[in-house]
C-alpha cells in the first residue's frame, strides 16, 4: 500500500507495518479515525464515539469570521496579525456577537469557517494554514474546513479583467454563463474555479444555486442559472463532477448545492431573509415537480457533498394542493431546515441524496420561520430530527449541548448527523494534509490562460436584442468620420456606502468609473474616436446598470423592475443623449429581468449583459466577435403582467418560468420590441 502524504505542524507520527499515521489525539497509537487506510465512513463512526458534548456541538455549526487583515483599527489580532480576535456586537444584517477566532476554534470547537473577504491568495492560504495549525493542538486534533461562496463571477460594472476587483479569475455572472449556452466553456469555468479554490485551501464551495428563477422580483435571481430547469440541470451535471470528482477525495472541492427545493417560488419577490418573504408559494398545479425539483434531481445524480435548504416555509394556504410528489399536501408550516417531509422523506428517501444537509445562515434565530415559539434547544432538536446536519450562522453551541443533555434529540440521531458531516473532512484528506503552499496558490490563481478562457465567456454572454437597420457591427467604415460618446449609468454611492465597498476592494465610484471608461476605450479600441461631450457625438454607447432591491431587507412596496431614476439610471439624461446623437446603442446589465419599455424605444441597437466586461460588449459592437448570447430569462412586458391585486395574487404565477407564464394568463407576458421580437427565454439575434 502506498504511503499517504502527511503534513502537520505539531503532531507526532506513529509507524505501523512500515506505514506512517498522524497521532491526532496524542495517545501514541493509531486509532481508527487516524487510519487513512479505512473508509471515511469507518473513520467518522470511530471519531464520533470519541467526541464529548462540546466537540459534537461545535461540529454541528458553522460561522463566518473575518480574517486578521479585516480587523478594524485597534481591534486585537494574533499570530502576527493573521488571526482576527475581535470580540464585539454586530447589528447587520442580523444582530449577533462576533467572538474571537481562538474562542471559536478552541472553546466552541467549531470546525467550519466561512470566508467572506476578497483577499489575495497569499493572505487566504496563510490564514487557513494558521487556523489548521491552531486546531492541531486540540484534544482530538480535528482539522477545519474553510468554505466560501463562489469567487469566480464578476459582479460590478467592470471594463475588463485588469480593472476587475476579484482576486480570482472573473467570469461573467452565472446568468451570463447560462446565456452562453456553451457547456464546454461552463466546464472550463468549473475546472478553473476548482483549481483556484483547492490551491487557496478553500476546500468547500458554498455553491452553486440551482434554483429555477420563476418570480421576476426575486433579488437573488442574479445568482441563478436562469429560468429553464433543463438547462440548469445540464449545468449542474457539468459542474459538480468537475469540482468534486466522481467520488470526493483529497483532490476535490466539496460543493453545497442550494437552495432545496428551489428558492425561486417567491411570493411576489419577497425573500425569506425577512418575514415578508417567509413563504414558498406554489399557486400552479404541480409546479414544484415540473419546474423546481428537476435541477436538484440532476444534481443528486452526482451526489454533491451537501445540499442547503432554503429559509422559507412551504405554504399550505397559498399553494394549489396537492403538489406532486405530496398527494396529501404539506404536513407542516415550518421552514425547510426544520421540515422532515422535505428533507428526510423527499430529499433523502425519495430522491436518494446521500450527503449531508447544511442549513442556510440564521435559521436558528433571525429566520426561524414557523418555529418562533420553540426554544433554541427545541429548534436544534427539530432540525436534527428533520434531517439537517449542520446549522449555519450561529455560535450558540450551548443550544446544541442543551438539546442533547435535555434528551430533546436522541444520541443515535446526533451521531448519525455528525458522521454525515465528518465523512466530508475525511474524504477531502484534511486529516492527513490540511495545508497548502502560498507560492502555488499565487501561481495558479487568475493566470493569463484562465483569464483568456473567462474572457471568451464574457464575449459569448452578450445578448443582441435589437439591431435596427443593421447598425451593428460598427466596422471601421461605419466609424469613419464619426464621433462616439460613452457613459455608464448606475448608482452613485454616498460616503458610508463607499466605506463599506472599500472593505470589499471596490474603490471607484460611478463618476470615477466613467472617467476611466473613456481612457480604457481609447486604449483598447483606437478606431473609436471618443468625445467627452455627447453634444459633439454621432453615436452614443450607453451602459445601463440598474439596481433594485436589497438582499437582507424588504422594499416598502413590490420590487421595482422599471429602468429609471428609482433604479439608479438617470433616464432623463439617457433621453437627452439619445436626442442629441444620430444613433444610440444601449446595453442593459440584467441581474434581474428588468422591464425594457423605457429603454428599448430609445435604442437603435440594444444588448443585454450579465456582469459581462464592457470590453467584451464593445467587441460585439465592433464585430471583433459574433453575438452569440441567448436570454436565460424572459423579460416582462410591463408592470401590468407582474401586478399584484388586493388579495396578494400576481397577474403572472410566481412559481412558473417566464417562458411558460402565458399558459396561465390572458395576455402575453414577454416584452415585445418595435421589430416584433419577444424577449423570451432563448431569444438572441445573431451578428457575424
């Protein structure tokens, strides 16, 4: 048998039959959980039998904790500034106490930490390695796993990779990947993301969303792969085996697929991060089975390491029942993390999911929908019995201990949940080598080769919606003697907002972006004769980045999908520019399916993008690359098709994708432009 590579900072090694093993519990013997020859299942079972109550409680929670580089002035750090030891109250997005990292690892015995920062590879690897060194000295020497949401999608108005804020290779948003309809390219995206995560010692991805986007006002639509369950399923089946391998091992990155059984079935756009959106609604017969479950069924074919249920309650009252596969309806009005019918009976028993269930952040306290009357230990017990293995966004390990000591949940259930979680740590090889090399991380992350692949995705994500009189492409003969004006339209941030953005590595406000834009276009497209005053221009290139809604807070009314001042686009200025030039070319960035009735009539040529680089959009305009993108979402015709009546019923069903909404309406749902084209799923003009 070949010796496994062992790496540690403090642990001794034990030799048996010429093979070496790490002595995690420092007893001088090779215990089954330390024996890399055994299966992850065998090792997990042995380890659970050795854990005390605090160690078990710590293994059932995960939390985010800033790195040392994020410490505010005067806040304590340790390990030469690498580890953040701040101990303070946090109010946003939900009130909580932020404990020192050493407390989380050594007292609370937490072994799942979420990385939130946009940090350099050297900083990330040093931080993770340092925490791994800290936990080596614990009683059982259990390593930790650091996880992160995806870091490989651009999410700002950005000209190109050189001006992108992300430290990892920046592809367009997931909607943009769906717009390419290029599965080999999406596979390459996953291969690059997997290598960057692995070498940065981020061994678990809190991704991807395979929710079917059916309610157009859902603010999280930008994180999905669109509205077509067949396409989403194909993408899920492409990405999961690339990250994990066919069987998760020490070369893999584990994934958390979310949000079961589909977060798109919102009630008029409101999200369950807040009370107004706490219900999943299924007003359409069999919509759960038809539109929302298929991507999860596809994902389960490749057994993602974990699946995350959404915050919401499946509403018995607001749904058309029975919903397949539940002939008798929904048994409980409780959130999915507490819902045995959905987690144990549907996800595990019926669909055959074998991994563990990872709750969404805050379900124990701020978003405990349907179980508000239960105590914290009672909520813990209900989640564990329903099938949830690990609870995100809490450090309340005492509630988990109390659930066990009070007998609210039996030891067999607790141990089964722990074994499910621990198997991942063993499969990833973290007990043998939890460390990575900073130089390798720097060398593999955001390389010229990976940026080239990503740039192709940016180009192919651009959707050409309108091209009157074949204005595009702007070939050199069409540009000859013409003056061109360019401007970005989006939110101008106040100083408080900019202070928050600077922590994310975003330093430029919109006026600065516009000043840089002209310089960047001149440098990259010398054939374009730019002017700084639109009154002097013949052609205007206008890049609209509407922003609507908030991730954590309800809007005062229904989310606004119109493009105008209220959604951070100065429409009066757009109209003034359009009136002053001969030709107007407009791009709208769609992180939501915005209504285009205010914009399309102003455009001679119109494109849609999905956090795509502006340089790639202009490549399409100039004919440097063909227009290939297709809409991953249907765009609503107007406010009437998403209007909500006094009873709270939407004119178009919340639980049905845009391409099928007409089946349940007395009017056309999709926007139709002046050329008679409907902006439905899959639409996109060609431009060679």
